[in-house]
């Protein structure tokens, strides 16, 4: 279902997936640059199936003329152009508003983000206080490392060793700033390796990273925490 959250400067559309029990710890799901795509919605449904109450805000909601047709041959160029018009600070505050909505349900809360959302989630974790953070190849991380001391959430990070946007030496620098975070690196996997698009997907890395994500969440944000 979709609802609207008051950000203080407007109503932001948010996709919500409820767990079978109707209650559970909250997870803020942050999109890639392609928006809340079918892929992100699938991950939202899967997380809800595990017992989490999931909310995925439409981060591009403030922008006009956003056309991210998944069948467009120039989809990546379109998405990059949209991202270039985004106000990062507003994206952070909008995401924090969605996190506070989840926190208002009196459960534990976490953040999970992919690519653009992986970096945004890191910034959200610095600006707010989620219990856990899962970041998949956060593309903005190299520019956010000064925030690392403010991130108190128990964290899990995934990186592909064949990522052209985050090459190994850049990941080395990121990892050195992450402190006690759990980090996994995947040989042969490029950027966005969890995305099912053929241009990005790496089947083995995607499956293993998801397995590790599910295990991490079960350990750090247990379902019992939010069940009645």
C-alpha cells in the first residue's frame, strides 16, 4: 500500500509493506537512482515476509518531470539527470521523516539502502539514530566519511570488487573509516550487483549478500523485538 508522510514541508508518498503478523520492527528501505522500482518493491515484500514493517519513500517526490521508464534505453542517463536535480539535504531530512514514522510505532528501526540509497542511508544513520544500517555499495560514501563518527548503528556493508564507481582502493578507504562495521566484498561483482537488470546483476554475489543481510537483520533487529 501507499501512504503519505508529513515532512513538515509537504506530504511525501511512501510505499509500505506490512508483515504477516501486522507488526514487527521497522525498516526504512531506500531506493537506487531508478526510484522505487519493481526491484525495490520486491525487496520490500521479501523483507516484510521476514517479519519487518517496511517503508520505502519516493525520494524524488519533490522533482517535476521525473520519467524513469524501466524500458527506456537511456534509463541510466535519465536517472543520473534526475539525481543531478536532487537536493541532498532535503533527501536526508525526508528520509529521516520516514524513519521517525517507523519509530513512532514503538519498535526497533533499521535502514537498508541500495546504491544511491546505500549512501543516503549512511547519512540518515548519522543524522538520526536507527538501530541498524545495511548499505549496498553506497555510491556517495566516499564523500560522507567525515560523518562516520556519528553513525552509531550496528552496520553491514556490501561492495563488489569489480565496481567501477567504487574501485578497490576507494573501498579500502571507506572500510578504514567504518570502525567495527561488518563488511563483505564480492570478487567479480560490479556496481549494483543485486539489481536484476542483466547489465548489473551478479547472481552469486546477489544471493550471498542477501543471505548475509537476512542473517544480520535476524541477529541485530530480531523480529521478537516488534511482535506483540
